[in-house]
C-alpha cells in the first residue's frame, strides 16, 4: 500500500530535549516536505527536499533541521525544542514527474502531535 | 508570492443542504489549486484539484469546485450535505512554473446538523 508514515504519532517532551520525528514514504517520490499545522494558521511549510541531499527552507524553518540521506526518509529534527513548537506536524511527498511534479498530488502522512512543556 | 483566503473559519449547514466553502487566491502567475479535507485525527486527503483545462472540477464524495479566473476564486460546493462531510477543509495554491510549495488557507470547519 502506497503511504507516508510518521513516527511517533504523539509526543510530549520538555524544553531543550532533542527529538526527531521520522517520515518515510514507499512510493519512490523525489520531493518531500514538512508542514506544521496550528489553529487559525492553516499549514505552513517548514522544510522541503527535492531529492537526496537537496533540502531547502520553507516559510517557518527556525528551530528545525532536516536531512535527506535516503530517498524514502526525511526526518525532522528539533535540536532544542521550545513550547512555541507545540503543534501538529505533517510530512508529505510528491513524485517529481516529467512536468516537474507540478500537477501531482501531495500525499500526506497521518500527522505527529507534539507537545513541548 | 501566492496567498489563499478562506472566508469563514466555521460553516454550519443542515443535512441535505448545499455546502459552499469559499476560497480566493492571490497569484501573479496561473496557479494550480487544490482542496484538501481533514477528518478528525487524520492527515489531509485530496478532494480535488485544478491544473489546466476544464474550470469545473469534480472530486471525491460528490464535491466539486469551479476555477473563476476573473474572480480569483475556487469555491468548493456539494449539492447535498451528509453527516460524514463534517471535517476541516483546506484550500491550497501552488504556482505553475516552479517549485512544489503549497500555500494553504487557514481552513474552514464544516459542521453538518440534523
């Protein structure tokens, strides 16, 4: 089954304790992205990756890191989490087609609800 | 830069009534437009999308949307609401000609009442 998986689904942590949220897709997609969802703000892009070893900042990258060592995985790293990073996080992927992937659908993971105390 | 405005953060309709969720976009180039639905405790699921061609697009679960360039709108409609349609709906825009960045609206929570 084609899917995007995220782990963990729920996480409660404390300020300053490094954490990683994993994202994996089994569709051989080139493009992957991380979003955070906050009430009244919709979804905002944190980082994205066009392919292995190619990453770039989205709209709200501060306080986050990513890596793309393998095509299928795109972990989100919070080196020193703070309470304002409490949010619902979504990973997404797209195939990069002949038209540059511009008409293709983003496939979203189920989300990770993070609480930073 | 592109942006999306969804009018009404909460919309309530009666079961069987018309559903109309409004979305207006701002874009300097022809956009690709999307509607996503999010059911409670789930991820986002694509309802429908407009890329090129016919301006009236049909999606899953009986939803459709019409791209109106002159009004910069992409409103989502369904003729008859069902209880199972209760969810949050997001409009999103992606520019043609570069990148895969989706810009989302702030969402509209649809409530369906008996």
